[in-house]
């Protein structure tokens, strides 16, 4: 603004027109600085809104940056159910009717929290954080086949829901198929990508009698252990190798 004030009205208008050729969505003037008539006239011709704030540039940027990060973040929509289990965001995915909603409902009954059901809106924050939330019109409702639409917040209380949660593990629910190989040791970790962010993926086959709710709780607790640097599968495998090492050495020394 100080630079523009030092120019003639014709030069000032020309400089502002050069800047506004870039189709700027909006202009914020901080520190409550006055805006010249030429500046306002060109902005009106280009349909660019001018907003003025009494805040300093630094404080204004500090306040508006989180909002812009949220509004302009990359987004996508996923079909699944998102729950907060022991502070870990578990995203349940699978074919329609596999039991995602019923699993999350059972988790809520056990004291965990629903974030979104059926439609999960995912946004990327920073380089490696993905947040999931439900649609505002959905508002913590769930569809239970055979029962219909239920309101989780009304049935279980406000503590049974939360507005958004970081997605940390994807839980793939699928029907048990004979001959399909599933991980037995946990040494082979599976990964998946959402909005170019890599997260762990756990595939759980469903068969009659399996307590999927308890398994989901263990998935969350195991993730917390790995986050703390404890890999149960690797530690168990290392103990087995240490136990077998003397046997291998004896066999190598037995020349008979």
C-alpha cells in the first residue's frame, strides 16, 4: 500500500490491473490500511472481493491458515465405517452387507466411539495425516439391516460419538474362502494408500463364531504397541531363532 501511495492515480491503476490479471480469488488488507479508490475500482471491475482486517499480517495469517488447510485439503469419499477404538482410528471396509455397521455398533456398545458410518469423508492434512468424518446430514446415524436407521448419540449418549478421527488402520472384512491364504504370523505386514498416504491394512476373514469385535479391539491395541516400538510377531520370531541357534550349531559340528 505504501508503494501504491507513491504512484500517480494512472500508474496506481495500471499496477493494480497487472496484479489482478492473475484471477486472484480475494484480497485481504491487514493492519487496517486505507485502500485507494483506484484499487477498489479495478477490484470491482474484476469481481475480486477486498476484505480489510485490523490484525497484523502475521496474526491474520496465523488465524486463517488452519481454516484454509482444512477447506482446501485434498478429499475423497469412501464406503465404510470409521470408529475410534482405544484412541486408534479403525476404518472398516468390505462389500455391502458384510457386517461393517454391526461390528462398529458392537464396538460402541463396548464403550468405543462412532465417527462415521456408510459414507466416510476423508481429507489429507499435511504430508501423512488423513482425517475421516461423516456427512453433516448423516449426523451419527447408522443403518442396521433389518432394524433401520438408528441415532447413536441419542441411544448411547454424546460420549459414544466424535466428529472426526485420524484414520490409522484399515480393516478389510471379507468372507472366508477355502484355499485363500491369510497371514498367520503377522510378519508380513500389508499396506494400503488413501490420498497417497500409506497406512497399515488388516484383512480379517469372517466365518461363523468369530468374535470380530474383540479382534478389532486387538487390532487397535496391537497398533498402539507397534507405535510404541513393540512388534510382537517379530519379537516372537526372534526368540524362536535364538532358541534354534544352538541346535543348528550342534548339527553343523556333527560330522558323523
